[in-house]
C-alpha cells in the first residue's frame, strides 16, 4: 500500500464505479379465457426491460391492437392486460419495437413455457 502512486488509486476507483448490473429479462405472454368467446392476453416481465415504461408500452399495445390495455400490479410484479387474443402479434411487437431478444420471450401454453420463434 505504501508503494501505490496517486495514479494507481485513481484507476482502482474508476474501475469500481463503472460496474453495470445486468438484469435478467424474461417476458411471459399468456392467454386467459374470460367468457365463452372472449380472451385476454397478459404480458408479464416487461418491467425487466431497461429503459421501458409500462404505461407507454400499454398505450402502444392499445393503439396497435385497437382494444383496451392496462397495467396491473400483482404479487408477482407488474403485468400488462390486453383485451383479445394477441399472443403472437404481441410477441412480434415486443421483439421488433422494444429490441428484446426472441430468446427472452416465452408463451405460457397450458402451464408449459414455449419459446417464441420468429
């Protein structure tokens, strides 16, 4: 420690300050039947995408699919609820518009997680 120069201290301090925390992004899209022919699409995990606001994403979904969408706060986290069955279109929109890797998007089909394939 005595042999350290001032330049060594600056390098050590700067290296520790530039640490970036990576967030594990995993988006799950599921379809839930509401009434006989009505369905609701639920998107969970969009809050893990860096730089994305859920309210703006819900607004984009409602414009794209011409239906209502809202942000709900649940015990598992925040989720976006979209009226109608838009699973495939929703996944394609997430990959293209929000620049999320297709490997991070999954469908929940009967309790199984099926990866999204372009």
